């Protein structure tokens, strides 16, 4: 599975995913300052599942009906790297097969698979 980790999600999350054996593109390390529009297009065209805590991607997917290969939106009260990693670990342990093609909203205690134009 391939993950494109948004700059705001951070290099620690990208590093952790790489250590878990996933293929990772870290915006923080490889494309700082890239526009959201370009990142969503890159993720779609190259087969990456986007991980972000930027709600603008929800706007692009729902209002603009932009296509995607999967989006994981981290909507966390605690934005520390350790918290992001903890919720991603639980998500990957319990729902990894459902991630491709879905828009997934993740909080500290809930996972919601939302219907999107790609569904």
C-alpha cells in the first residue's frame, strides 16, 4: 500500500509508515509548499492514498467532486505525532482493506467511511 503524507501531517508519520513497510511519499521531505490541488492530482494519478489533517481536501472531494485513490482525514483533538501514529496504527490494524478508494474520517475514538463521488 502506498501513502502520500501531507506536509501538515508531518515527517514523523511518514517515517513511521515507512518503518512499517509501506511505500511513502512525504510532502514535508520531498515537496514542501506544494499546493493541495497538485497533491490530490499526484495522489490520484500515481495511486497514493492521501493522509492529511487539512480539511481543504474534503472540500475538493465533496464540493469539487475531485477524484482520488483514497483519503484519510485525521480529525484529531491532539495533533501530536504520537497521537496521529496511534490512530493510524488502529486504522491499519482494523480497516486496511477498506482504505483504497474511500474517504475516511478518523478521530481518536471513531472511524467513518464516507460516501464520495469515487464510491
